[in-house]
């Protein structure tokens, strides 16, 4: 049987490469990401990243919404 307490301790937040704040993702040590579109809720930027061993190896900024808006319409 797997011990969930042990795996939860190994998780780390993936930090935004721009503002260095937490994103909405937690990674395990064995997780590798390639060309992953990482969105940061703090700076509202999307960045294409490669991640291995909790380290961002490369990054490329994708186009961000104008004026920091997410393109959703307001309810009236």
C-alpha cells in the first residue's frame, strides 16, 4: 500500500519564472515538463517552460492578454 503522507512531503510548488510566486501546480521530484504552458495567477503571464528536478531549464513568454485582462465578459 502506498504511503500518501510520504509523497505529499516530496511535493514542491512550481514557482513563476517572472515574479517568483507560487503557481497552481505542485510537482513531484520525478516530474518532467517539456513545452508546458505555465500560467501565473499573480502576474497573469503565461510562460512556456521546461522543468526537470524542480528546476526551470528554459522559458519563453507567450502572449499575455492586453491590460492584464483574461478576456472574460462581465456579467450584467
